[in-house]
C-alpha cells in the first residue's frame, strides 16, 4: 500500500495541475523535455489560488476545483469568430432542468437585442457532494455584429451571464508594406534641448527626420508611467501602469499653461534647473527618475496657477472633460501622490489605503500628476498626428507586465498572482533563464472580469499608434511562472486562453485600423506561429535567433525584421562575441561551454557571410564588421519582410545592449545613444545607409 502512495500522489498532482492549466513539462530549445519538480508545481498552484500547502491537500483541492467548475453555469467569456455563434454550453443542477432555456444578447452598440429559447441537449454530467449536475448544449445559430456583447441565460432557477467577443477571424491586412523604420529607446535619445532624456518633442523631430528619409515607423520602446523616489524602476517593461504615461517624456516648453505661470517660468529658467539639466544631459548614464523629478517641480507651479484660473475658461473645461472621460487618470494621480508621500510599496500601507481606498481630498500632488497625464495625452496625440501627416506612425509597445508596486496591481490585486513572477526558461542566450520580476496575471480572474483591464491596456497604446508590438505574445498561449523562492531554471508554464486573446487583438485591430506585431522569440509552443498567421498577427524576425550553422532563414512578408532587440547585443557587440564574453564573466558559461559557444558562433558567421556573398551583398576577401553590417541591412531591405526596423545603435557602432536579462542595476535601461540627435542626423554613414535601405525597400524583393 505504501509503495503505491507516491504514484497515486503524482497522479493526483498531475490531475490538479491539468485543472489549473499548469504544464508539468516543456520542450526546450534543444528539443529536450524538461520536467517541473513537485515543489515547483505545488508552489505554482498556491500562487494560482489553489488551497494547497503540500501534497496531502491535493485531493481536496481537486474536489474544490471540480465544484467551482460545475457551479459556473456558463464560461465567463466565449468567442464568436466573424460574428458566428453556433451554440452554447450550459451547466446546471439536475433539479433545475426542465422547460426551455431563455437566452438574451445585449449588443455593445445598442439596438434590438437577440433573444431566443430552446431545449438543451444533455451532453454530460457530474455528481458532487450529493448534488447532480448536467451539461447542456443549446443551439444558437446567430450572426452577430462585431463587438463585445453581453449574454444572459436563464434555465429554471439558474441565471448566468457571459461576455461574447464577436471578432474577425484575422486582423485586417493593414500597415506599411515593404517599409522600414528606426528603433531607438526614447530615454536614450538626447538632444541639446533635453533634460538628458528624450521628450515627446524630440520624438516628433526624430519621426519627422525618419519620414523625410522614407521611413514609415519609429519604435521608441514603451513610454508608460514609472514611480518616483525609492520605488522607481527603470525598466519600461515593468511600468507603474500600462494605462498612463511617463512624466519624464513631457516637453515643458510646449505646455500651453507655461506662459501664464510666472512661477513655473522662474523655476524652469533658474540657474539650479539649468545646471541640473546640463548635468543630466552630459551624464554617462540616463537618469529618468531625476529628469522626472526636475520636471515635476515645474509642473507643480504650472498646475497651481492653472487651477487658480476661472473654472469656465476653455482650457479648464477641456481639463475637466479629459478627467471625466478618463476616470482612471484621477485615480492613478491620487495613488501616485500617496506613493510620493509614503515612499513605500502599497502592501506596506495601512488599511484601508492598502486595499485601494485613498482619500480624495484636494491634494496638489494628485493634481500635478493628473495635469501631467492630460498634457502627455495631448503631446502624444500631436506626435502621432505629425507622424500620420508625414506618412509614418509610432511603433509602440504593449508591455507584458507591470510593476508589482505600481498602480495597476494596487487597484486590482486580484488579477495578479503576487506569489510568483514572470520569466523565461534557459535558452542559448540566457543559460540561467530569466526572472523579470513582475507578477503574472491570473487567467481565471481576468476572464471573470471580462478582460476589461487587458483591453484598456491595448487601447491606451492604440490611441496613438497604428503599429503596435505585443511583448511576449506567447503569453496568450502559455506563460513561464517562477514561484517566489525558486530560480528561473525551476519555473513552470501556465496555459492561457489563446482564442480569447486573439479575438481581442483582431477586434481592436479592426476597430483602430492598426497592425499588431507579436514578439514571438525564445522557447515558443508549436501552436504559436500558426495561430499568429491564422489571426493576422505579424511575427518578429531577429537575426541571432534566425541564424543557423546552415545559413539564415528568410523573413516573410508577415514579419518585422531586425538585427537584434533591446535584450540582445547590438550588431557590433554580437559580431565581436562580446555577449559570450559577458556570459563567461558572469559564470553563465564554463570553460567547455564557452568553447562550444564560440565554435558555434564562428560556424554561424561563416554560413552568414557565405550566404551574403552568394546573393551578391558581400564581396570576396575578409570582410570588415561594417562590411557585414552594410550587407546584412541591404539583404534585409531587399527581402520580403513587411517591415525592417533598423536600430540606430547598429548604425553608430554601439557594442552594449540596453538591457542584460538576469541582471539588475548598472547600465540596464540607462544607456544613452552614442550621439545626440543633432549629431547623428548629420552623419553621412547614418543617412547614406538609411537612404540605401529606403531605395531597396522601394523596389521589388530579390
């Protein structure tokens, strides 16, 4: 009997993991099956909210999960592709079955609702704690307009509701075709007029310059909000909120209210401000926090004088209208002011503040943050409008995660699993795996709340960009959870609801006319790329990940091609093997591992140069680093790739990445571009390369 118990325990644990969408194993980049430990699975179950402290709790947790499933009459969300809703599945107590089932769909856009009745066909059942349930299939046969619709079902004494997402099967085939753009993090863009960090006017000038050379897109990385003081997090992929923007990117000189605020002009023109701005501009690293704090001093004076104006002025009315239309902004502003005062994460606050209830009494700190969000929205729209007028667009990111100490998690903590973080398993580039530090969202909780938060995050970006990059798109299918106390090598994949995620993407893309690009790099499930193709989501093509010992996989028309990402070394660093140097220094490669990695890299480099020679992009002889870079950019410019994003860092010979995953501090997310905007826009080697790229993009692919 005892000999059989461990096997029975494992079967029960496997069943509970399956019920919660946990994968007990995955196949890594070398086609090896990696199995999760019992301890990691139990910890992940606990993070998901399952009542398990140890293996003995598993049988009870299985019973509870079954009960939870059968006591929900409807799944909270369902998808009607191209508006077709053929049938519904309903679970009801057996004693509640009888007569007809009444259904009603209220359309998002109003108008006459869809109503119908029918008798469900019994297709299954269960008995739990002496209660019998049946599963019914009910014919619908409806053609719905696209949108988010509210379904209500009544069967006897049982009533339930659900969200119906009526979405196009594929996102529209919009966006630039055979175009190119420029990638440069906005925080890294310096100009003579900046506070050591690019602002939205710098972004507008960069976009205008790129468009003048024929480019159609500028990718500045995420521009979302960050906390200040000791809570500051420099990573744009772990923002304080995915619903608000970063004050550090405001151009103070363009504030309409600046002219009317004598105090603000005095602060802005003071020797102290000028000296601080000069220090930031010439510092070796970007200090986004200091730039934001400097700007907030001016913003406080602007806000005080602005709110002292007559309430009936056009600008005061516009300000109130913005806050009414965007209630999240006022709530965020109150939260930010509380963070500024307390300088501690929200989970250390007293109740009721910790649970999302803050005083709404008049607070200049909250007023400043609310005014800043209004100004940011106006300036961002001006940048977007200018880009559209020149035939270009911003290429903005939707980050996968959000800072645990930030507004979004404080406002809706139930959406997030705070006993885990998101990361990635070990691969060829990150041998120890990655732990990104922010909490994953709980799929069940997001569905119960009808995806309101993810939809709002997507719309925040779509207001200003017609080209949007979805960070870590595989998160629609599965996400790598690292339970607290575990290393990234011991993480576990948790499955998502991909069809529902794709339905939101295609519907929002259809409404906005935007092109959605998925970042599909790393260890991805086999179903990911076929699903992206089926739903019209463009994929990412990145040189180091497409380069093999046999050559280079060609980018397709449905891809966005680039030589690297913010997490990879720029071309010069990659070509010199500086990434391998770093891995050795960090202990991520031992002696044998380093020798093997360098041998593999040399094989890939030879295959690449041979390919470039065969296609006529590289001449005979031993090529220089710049020869290979030029040949690669021309090769990609002449390819089928729908969009080629050229990294400014590559054109300037930068060797260091913006971020080294698996590390914190240092220069991560703080490295400026090697040259200022005024300087690099005049460099012949930059402009001539971009003109050559534009010429090749304008011809038929080779």
